[in-house]
C-alpha cells in the first residue's frame, strides 16, 4: 500500500514536471511566434516604401533574416555535435594534454587557474601545465614557485621583460609535449568535472580546435558585468553554437579553447609574425589562430559540455577598450578568412561569413540614418527601428530562455542590444580608424 | 551535416517568405494598421464622452437604456446646407480644424437635432424627387486625406452620422497615395462601414499649372494651360478636351474602382471657371462640360453668392459652407441655424449673429442695432437676411437711422447680389430698380419732398406678385409693376451708397416683415 502511494506520488510529480516544462516551452514558442508577427508588422512599414525605396526593404529583410538565421542554425547545434562524436575513430581517447597559460601580474588569480587545471577529471600523468610569466612585476612568480612544489608537471617559463601574449602562447606551444594544447587565459579556468568533454571531440580526426563554453565568474558585480554575462551566454550558446552547427567556429576564444598541436605547429611561425598594413598584429590572437586551423582544412567546434569561467571587465573604460580590441581582431581576420573561406566552405561563406561582414559594416550607417539623420532631416521617428531591434533581441532572448531557464541574466540581452545599437556598432569604426594603434591596452 | 544544411536553408526560406509575404499582406491590408486600431479605440472614447455630455457622468454608466430614440422631426426642410472640411488635426492650422473643435461641433449639432444625409438623398432632394426632415445637412471632406478619415470616423460612428469624401482619384488609380492620401484599400474600408460615400474631386487637377511662359500659374479647370514643348497656350478645344478627360477619369475611377455612382463633383479650390485668367466665358464652358458627367457639382460659397444653403431649384452647381478652422461649436451651430428658412411674419428688434450676411462694406451686429457702413475702400455697404430666400409676397418695414450717405436701398425678392428688386431712397425722392443677372433697370422714379410726409425713420417695401411698392412711414410713395418671373420670390436686404468712400452709415433698430 505504502509502496503504491509512493510510486503514485513519484508518478504525479513526474507528470507535473513534464506538464510544467511543456507549458513553459509552449509559452516561449507562442511568445516567439507573437514576436515574429510583430516583426512582420514592423517590416510592413518598410514595405509601404517598397516602390520608392526597394533597397531599404531588401536591406531590412536581409538583416533581420540574417539575425534570425543564427537562432535557426543554433537549433541544429546539438545534432551537429552528436555528429562530431559519431565521427570518432578512437575509443577511450586519452591523449597527453598541455595547458598553456600566458600571464602577467596575476598573483591573485593564477593559483586558482593552475590548481583547477591539475584538478581536471583526467589521468594526472597525462596533464602538464606551462605558465609563461610574461614580465610580471608583482608576486606572480613567487606564487608559481610555491605551486611547483605541489605539482610536478607544472612548467614555469619566466620572462623578465614583457614580450606579449602571442609570443608567450607560441613559446608554450613549442615547449608542449601534449597532443592537445589547452589554451587558457590567466584569469580563466575550466570546471574540472567537464574537462574531459573538451578533449573527446579530438577523437574525430577532422576536428582541429574546440572552444569551451565560458561565463564570467564576476557576473554579479554590477550592471555592466551582468550585461556581459548575458552577452557571453548569447554569444557562446547561440552565436558560436550556430557557427559550430556547420563546423566552422571562427573564433575559439582565448579564455578557454583547445587545439590539436599537429595542426597549429606548421602555422605557428606565420601566426606569430602576423602583420596587417605593415605592423605586427597584437590583438585577435585567438581568432587568428582559429582561422589558421580552418585554413588548414580542419573543423572547429564549440562545445556546451565544457564549462569555463573567466573574468570580464568591470569598468566601462576597460570594457570599451576590450570591445575595440575584439573589433580590430574581427576586422583584420575577416580579411584573412575571406581569402580562403569561399573555397573551403561555400555554404558557410555565403550563408554566414560574407553576410556577417556586410551586416556588421552596414549597421552603423543604418543606425545613424535611423537614429539621427531621419529624425532630424525627414522628421521620421526612430520608433520602428528601435522596436525592430528590440524584437530581434526578444527572439534571441526567448531562445536563450529555452536553452537555460535558470540563467538569470536574460533581461540584459535587451540592454546589450540597445548599447550595441547606439555605441558598440560604432566602435567598429573607431577600431578601424585606430587600427594602426597596436597597443594591447587592457592590462 | 547535409541534413542540417538543407533544414537550415528550408527554415530560412520559410522565414523569409513569412516576413516578406506577411509584410506585403499587412502593408496592403487597411485593417491591420495602428491607425485603424486607434480609430476603433477612439470610438469607445467618443461614445463615452457623448453619453457623459448628454446624460451626465452617472448617466453614462447607467445600465438602463433610456429611450433616447431620435425625435424625428415631423417638418420637412426646404433647404439643405453642405459643410466642407479638409483635414482634422491635433492642432488647427489655416485650413484644417482641430480635433477638439470638430468633436465639439459635431456633438453640438447632434444635440441640437441636426442629422446628416447622404449624397444620394441630397441629390434626390435637389432634383425634387425626395423630401428630407428639418435640420438635415451634408458633411463633406475634400481631397481624400488620411486625416479626414481616421480622426473623424469614430465621431461619425458615435453620432450615427455619415459623410462624403471627395478624392483626388489619381491616388487610387496610379500614383502611390503615400502617408497623406487614403489608399484604395482604405477607401473600400470606409465604404464598407456604410458611413462614407466616396465622390470625385478631380483626377489630377488639384495643383497650380503654368498658364503662360513666364511663371504665371492658375487653376486646372478654369484656364488654358501653357504648353512648354510647343511654346504656346493650348487652344480652347484642347482646354475643353483636357478638362473633359479629367472629369471622365475622375468619374470612372469612382465608378470602376469603388463601384459607386459619381453623383457630385467638388471643384478643386471651389473654382468652376470663375477665377479664370485667360478664358472669357470659362464658367459657362466648364459647367456645360461638367454637366455631361455629373448630376450635381459643388463649390465653396461666400455671402456674395447669396443664400448659403441649397434649394431644390438649384440644379447643377451647389453651395458648400467652408467651415473655418477657428469656428467653435457655437459658431457653426449659429451659422446653420441662421440659414434655416424663416417663417413669416418676421419681427426682429434683437439681432442674432450670422442672421445677416454682409456682401459689401462693413456690417456690425450688436444686440439691438444693425449697422451698415462703408469702409475706407468702399462707397457703400450691403447685407441680406439669411433664411429669407423663400419669402414671396410681403411688406418689409425697417426703422432706419440714416446717419450719412446719398442713398439707402431696401432690397426685396433678394436672391443674390445680382438678382433682386430695390427701393432706393435718396434725399429728394425714391426709385424702384429691378436687377436681373446684374442688369439694372429703373422701373419707377418719384420725387418726394420728405418734409411734407414727415421726417420719420420708418421705410419699407412691399412686394406682391408683380407689384412693387415703396413705403415711407407706412405710406406708399411709389408703385411699379413688371417684376420679372425670375424674381417671383426672394428675401430682404439693405444697401447704402455715397459717392465718396467711407462716408455712408445707417443704423437699423427694428425690422419686420408681414405676409400679405
């Protein structure tokens, strides 16, 4: 009798859970559809000017479709990832792994990064950690030395003078014994329990690089970090996932990614000496390295099964500097990738790569037109433009909520969209104008 | 991979089709618009406001539906005024009224018992085929603008009114109506509501056109236009062909696109050839052509054109009262009420604003005096009594304080400035004049020594069938016959004159008109 009522209760709570999930997902779907209808209503405003201004109509449809296509592509991400696993050629794949961690003045954070690396759920004898102390002036070296006594496989490379992140990475790559190199930022670490998932995709011989899912550890600091937390989730779990669906992630982010050493080594020298307009390129090292993996005809993917944590800027000034650096990296590498991507993967090139370049370059102009020029010159309210932008952000947010109901930063997607509309898209031009300034400028 | 690519592409295709198809569907759908929704929400607002204004705040919420069936006027009207508006805006400008004023005007008219009639009923009335109740009027809007429809329609719905909109038909046949003019879809929507009739304003004659090679411009329907390619003015035949074509296209657009008979044509700018700059008898020619296409036509009237309402005898060209942007509801009501046909006997010692319309010089209405005076640019002044048009046989007496001027005339059988009879009193005598189509004929002249009769201020004129008598102090001082059939009826008026500008002035304290 007791067992019967217990199982009945279990069954009841199971049904309740299922019903609640169905209701939740059903509501999201309905809301998404409503937003889509609202998008149609907004677009119809432009359609009325179709005969006088057909280009504007095509543009707005193109941009909206492009943005929505990211969500559509992300929907297929899971099955694509399963495909990668299915392409595995080795069972019990456990190659030797080297962590490469360049650092400078990280006395506070470096211990955790190193410790978490050694704690990885992986055979200890197959892990080595190389830390390149790139001219630190604080106690970083002292911290490292004390760790050395604890971890035999910790290799410390100490440079008195700062030589730059790229050099440090390259040096680590050269010293590494591992078949797979995990590149970590000095303030980032990978959740040890999930580490194995970063390595397992390499059992598929086509995979050249794997990018982990990263979230800011300091997300709750202030509104800026919360906004970045929302952006990180969206840009990894939706945008990178969308790239990963077609096995071409263009940037395995520097904070936590893994590379197949045999793919990276042949291109290392050229990568180290990368120049743009005659000057060495000091930013976008991660994007640049990923692009070289792609060029070598390997696949690059993102995995949501590895959880990494990093630190995001807490002040606006540093945040904007970081954004500028990323935009510069994107700009320079877009040139680089445009030379081979069409040949390598025409589908990705035509459905994603070139449209992205077009949209990114056009957005600041269209934003200026809609937010400044039209209201002043033609007395046209920017309401529909802003509403349209927020609607697309709304669709992103709905998918975001679907992917992770617990993630509490989703509201900030709208803040991100708004800031992107008025500031960040314009930073691209600032970045292009100052492209000859090669200073790193966040540390 | 391939599967994902195919599904991805397919979904994207569906998405694009949905957005593009949807936006075109929405674009052409006149119901799925913000304006339509706002319009319908406004209906509830106005409905409530009207209830409050009628029954008070508590009454508006009362569930008891009092029997407020419109009190049907038993009497039939003899004449119908037609009002013309353009757009209705948030804030009034020179041409367009504010929404608040418009709402107040319509509410006031409704409460005073005025009811709109359709263009078809109005036409039947004019043709003598139908009778309509007292206090009927026609509400019209010119140009076919969006801001004539969206702000107005909820008010019409609240009051159970209907309206006529005169549209520039090129915007429903070929040119993009943009955000200013109503699209064909919207006009169909209006038609479907049963509150709107769509009538022609012009096909493409609503702007100024070159009428010479030197930048001179004029109206489309009343001028021969300048042909730049040939460096000449069009011939009269070309002019007639051009306006015929425009009339025909306007008519066809209404009849073919909206399946509504084109009953009335509203002349753009109210110009039916009167303002022609380069054709002598433009008016006759234009009206003659227009008659071939439409049963009736409209222009915006002014006091010089006589009584502002329309009678069944006016056949083709009908009058509209241009509601000015600064009129409030009291003013409009006063204008309409003044135009209602007045009963005989008529006696007035207190003058209402708008009862007298002034066609020349200055007219000032104060409580108990009606003053006519010439101003610096006129040698005289004149005015007539609104609503007196149908009077036929009567004695018209007035107490006049003749302050200055060489002559004072009492007008009778007054139709307009160019059709009436008059007794012209001077210092030395009196003469009877008949004025038909501006041709003045003196039919009697008498010298009178005013001193022998007594210097009383009371003067008068009596008209009975074909007889005209002039009276001083209620005594007949002159008699004449042979009043033309044209002037078988008509109202009363005054006119003063002096040879010098700004030097005539009379004050009238009492006016009485007795039937014979």
